[in-house]
C-alpha cells in the first residue's frame, strides 16, 4: 500500500498563475479530504468528498479555489488565479468512511511569489 | 466545530511515560475522541480513538474520563521519534466524519 500520494511535493509559482494540486487516495477509501496548513491558521478543512461527490466545501476560501474528484482514484485542487496568501502546505487525506483512521499524504508545499 | 482544549506544549524525558491531557467538556454521547500526531515536515498521522472505554494499541493508550469530559493520551515510553504536535479531536457530524484540528500540544522529548 503506497498510501495517499500527492503531487507535486513542492510548487513555486508566480502570482496570478493557475496551480493544480493532485491527490491519489488509498484504494477502497470512500472519503477524501483536502486540508490547508499555515502557521497562522493551523490545519483547515477545505472540502471533502464521499464516493466522489463533494459534500461540504464551506471551507474553501473563495471562488478562486475549486476541487474535483472525477473518479475514486484521483482528485485535484485548483487555484486560479493564485495569490501570495495562498502559500501553505496542502494535505490530502482519505478514509474508508468510518469514524476513524484518516490517512494523510505528505502534502504539497505551495509558494506563491 | 467541536472544541477541545489542550496545553500548547509539554516536555518529557526520553524513555519515560508521557500523559497528554485533553478537555472536551461539551462532548455529546455519540462523539468519538480521536488523537492524531504530526511529526515535523509530515502530514498528520492517526494515533488512536475511543468512545467511552479506555483503548490500547501499539502506539499509545487512551484513557477517557467516566464523564467523558476529558481524556489522556498515554505514550508508555517516549522516544525521540515521538516529538510531534499531538491533536485531540472530537468528531461531530452525522456520518460526515470530517475532523477539525485545533492547535494541539507540541511534545518535546529530551534525550
């Protein structure tokens, strides 16, 4: 089991550019979560999916952020246009839709300059 | 968001037990207590969870107070690799299972 796989590990982009972060959940896990972590705000839940369907996106900061899960093995988080305040570590996590045991990926460190 | 209260930081000597406290005074009867930890430069890692009874696994033990308003994560023998931020989380929600992380306790292990 390779765990939750996120790519890229690091991304540096210029303000105004589009950024796409990718996540491959663990096979068989029905729920997928996107979190963002900054020093100021800690870990924030952005959006989560159950069976590929977005359930709650109330944590998405604004319309510049969008997330998709076209199938059970892939999800993307897109920021367009990116801004310096989007700089953070973005984590993806998956779980087999029980009350326990989220598995997190290693994260994508995004820097917007 | 469910609210838990933890000390900002704690220290422990290597090879000694560590007791990490958590208050969750507003917990309801069906809410679980989860513990995760985050090592430096890594994503959070599941440690343990419980509802009412004390729980043990290979990583730690979880002691839950009888009134469920508090719990304690117990690391039986701290190692340098246990230095991390430990998060105590109530799971609220009707089947949504989304976890909200607070600020956690930063554990420093002293050699």
